[in-house]
């Protein structure tokens, strides 16, 4: 099933899975009085979302706006390195980036999930953001976006003062 879902995601589709639990699953203990404390820590979400029976999935594809591809081409022509940051699955992000010509070469060196990027040391992060190819960051959370922007600003500031 996972291979089938990854195959669909690699075609640029967002895949949403559905499950059901008739008795409330791992969330049946949550009440109006304890909901704030029980749902306060996102680290608990994975265990709370368990206890369900998988019933299927649906696929959604957002068509690329016609002007986006030309805009990316114009950026590349002007020497601007395009970086795509998304919450989508890596397979979906890579498919869309290829469709938009953000990725034209070896995507293995140009694609990171937020967690993969977070696990790199500072030097590796800077190296990952350097180069003239497009870059894709998928499954990115707000904290990853903040770090990406912070490092990019530092890189630009350093280049300006060189």
C-alpha cells in the first residue's frame, strides 16, 4: 500500500489517508475538561492518532498556474536561484519541482525534508543551500522555514560584505 501511495505522490498528487475508529481510538479519553492539556504537546499526536482502521485514500492535484513556469525561467535567466519550500511529501514536491523546471539535475543532492535539513550541522546546511541548481524542501514545518530563511539571510549578508 505504501509503495502505491508513493507512486501516486511521485506523479505530483497530494495524498490524504482516511481512518476510522468507532470507539474513539487512542483519543477516547479526551474530554472537554482535558482537551487543552492532552493536545498541548504535538509530540503526542502520532500516538493519539493511532488505534484507527485505515479505510482508504484520495488524491488531489493542484494544477500549476500557467505563469509560474515562465516566472521560474525568468528567475533562472537572471541568475536567481529558485528554492521551493512546501509541506507536501517529498515525492510530490519533487514531481512538481520537475514539472516547473526547478529541478533539472540530480534531485538527490537538491531535496531535503525539513527533518533531514534539521539534522545537518550548520556547515552542511550552508552547503546544501549553495549552488546554482534549484532546491526543494518538503515536509517543512514553521521552525524549518525560520531556520532556512535565517541561514539564507546570513549567506546574503556575508556575500554583500565580502
